[in-house]
C-alpha cells in the first residue's frame, strides 16, 4: 500500500537557525519558509536526491508541535511521510486492520497541496506517520 518515503519531518525550536544549518553547514538546497496556518506550523523543505526533509517551526502558541518541542527543547524527528496512490482506500484498509487515524479521519490538504492523513504513533511503533496522496 505505501509507496516511497516522501519526507522526514523534524520539529525545530528555531526555524531560521535550522534552515541556516542545513543550507550553510550541510550545503543543502532549502525552500523558503511557508506558513501553514491550517496545521499550525511553518515549513521549510530540504531537497535531497531521494527524498526531502521537512523542518517544522511552531506557528503560534497553539501549534500542534508546541507540546513536542516542550518535551524535546532542541527539536527532533516529528514524523515520517509515505506516499499512497489512494488515500481513502489506504485509510479504510488501515482502519479495518485496527489502526487509528488522528482527527476526524477525513484527509486535509497538506504542505504540498495534496490530501494527507496522520496515523496514531501508538499503532506504529511509536512513530507518527503521515500519508500523502500522490
């Protein structure tokens, strides 16, 4: 069902500093920062030959990554994103197997303007999983 790894997301307390680290120290190609108000984050994408890294900065005090950053003040891996061909079919198969979808179960538009869902980390070895329809 899952396809290629789309990205690994890293929550960071200082998005500007993290962007500079990837750009200047690692020599990576980085996108501009984009506010994602529907998700409560600001994103920067690091382009790699085989996938992407998504840097996540909190957008406001109510950001869903605020609690993560409170527990991990220097930041850390937040989630992995896998591509799927049909997000509704993937959701239905996952739920039929007993796993949980976070939220109301309906896809939302993600940072790439494509439908996404998040799967509960307790059902996936402690890892928050994002599915993105391609």
